[in-house]
């Protein structure tokens, strides 16, 4: 009986230590997938979710710039037409300019109209939050 109490106490101590270390683990990039998305020249962070959504309802657009570039959104929390983090992803193909970090959807659209990039068809629909980065 004494052995099982020690084992239980050891397990509890290890579990508490694991919880205490969890924030550091997330900060070191070992937590859920995420990244930066720009909207209206403001950097947001996001947490990726594994769920794909069906092709019905309203969605905002994420332009996937590719490579090491952050994606760009056409909407953000607080916009009147914000759809609550429901996204459709459209890849960007660089045709007449080198890959460039855009920070707003208007610049993406202007580059497409100028023939500098092409905006592809929707490749994925999903849901994830946009969380304004601190200090920005």
C-alpha cells in the first residue's frame, strides 16, 4: 500500500511539473501549429486547426504567398464583414516580380491586376483565429 501511495505522489508531481513547463513548450514552437498572417498592415498570430470545412457559407480569403513569407488576409477581427475566422485559402503564383512580403489584401489585388502575380483557385477551407500580436 505504501508503494502505491509513493507511486501516486510521484505521478502527481510529474504531472504538475509537466503543466508548469507547458507554456515554455508552446513558446518554443512545440505546441500547436501557427504562424503570422497580415491583415490591413497589422501582424496577427494564429493557431492552426486540423478541421477542413465544406464549401458552403461565408468565408474570408487568405492569400498564401509561399516560401517563408507570411500569408495575407482580406479581413480581420473588428471588420464589419468579418466571418469569425472561417477561411478559404488561395495560393499566389509569382509571375513578373520576385516573392514579396505583402501586408494587406489591397496590395495583393493590385499586384494581380498589374499582372505581377496570379491568384489561384481555393485549395482549402478551414477555421482558425487571428490574434493581434502584442506591441503592434
